[in-house]
């Protein structure tokens, strides 16, 4: 019996969907659905959009649901852990509480240690307001049939997908996820994420995005200057074209590669996968069950 996971990435004004048969690593269907309300702050918007989408599509039975939150809707930090630290978890919690301008108790944090929990050198901390997490774990949402079995940050979903499909070595690789309201570039290798650059919506332009890529690669001078490009703006031909030119025109040229194919995954023969680069985060979320 096939086990199918519904991977979802939610942002302030849209939902990205990926339906994946886990055992065969087979992508059955993807979609990018705009929403008229904030599907993060109002869980009823999330459930109504998915209910409508499921009714409109002939789908197999869904066994599990994994949701990735866009990092712009919470707080994300890459924390370097000093070698002399005796308790990495306590240190990361202290660093997070110290670095934010509000009470840490208002947030639910997810901490992933790299390269391993036993020998942590860095940690990615992603935090969402507790009331949001509680709404996605509520009995009310469970009644709708769309309560997530797993919640994660998009940066972790993307890193896991890159590692699974391409493998990672000591050489840093770069992913750029550019949405309408938030852009994020991060570098990672076999030991985990190494650096992150963030760009809020008011500053997003091809030139600004090229500049954060340039600043990140300055930390990794020997890395190949290739960038996997995904997110909402990867489907905007004008923006993608201008960004590719801006990246090529830098002092040290950067090669932008649209992330629109995945090794180790197969695609349904009959289907529209033109939005694959926009739905990469949703596909990556399903790896929590592989």
C-alpha cells in the first residue's frame, strides 16, 4: 500500500503544495495556491484553502502532512557554539533569549544541531509565536483533517532536500529562496548550514539579492559560485532574468541555476510541474518521513 505525504509550505499570502509517494520518492502533484487571507496567523484560512484544493483534485489517500513555515514569519538564527560549552542546548536557549527584543517564553523554538547532536558546532534556531504553533496543533484543526504531523522551518526543509538529492561534501553549496516578501540565501556543507543572509520585502530587488550572494561567497572564497534558485520569484521571468544578469556582472561572477529538477525523485507522467522551483520547500518538508 502506497504511503502519501502532503507537503505544504505556507507564507503570509500563499500555500505551496506537494503530494509525494514516499516509498518510490514519486511526486504525484504540486501546486502554488494564493490565499486571500494570512494562512499562518489564521489557521482557518489554511484549512479552508486545503479543503478546497483537495475537493478540486482527484487525489489518493493522504497518510501524513508535513508543514514548512517560511522563515520570514518567525525568528531564525544561526548560532555558533563555543568549544568550551558544556551544555549546548542551554547555551543556544540563552543566546536566543538574549538576542531578541521580546520574551523568549512567547515563542516555540526548534533547534537543530550540526554536524551532530553529540558534537554540536552550530545550531539553527527557528522560532514561531506559541499561539501560531498551538493553533496548528489544535483539536479544531484536527477535525478538518489537515493537522500537521510535522512542523519545520523552510531553511531546514531546503537543506535536507539538497543533501538528499545531491549529497554534500566539505565544499559549501548555496541555496537562494526568494519570495515576494522575503529573500534568504544560505550556504551549507556536510557539517550543516554555515552562513545565512536575509533580505526583507522592502529591500528585494535583483541588485540587492545579487549583493547578499556576493557578501556570502566572500566567506567561502574557494566555493564554486553556483546558486540553486527557488521560491516565488523564481517563477517571475523578468525578476529571474534581471537577477541572473546582476549575478553575472559581479566582480566575481555567480551562476544562478533555477532549481527545477530533483534527482532521486520521479514525476507523475501526466501533470503540470512548471511550478516545481516554487514548491521546492513543500517537497523538502516531506523528507521528514523518508
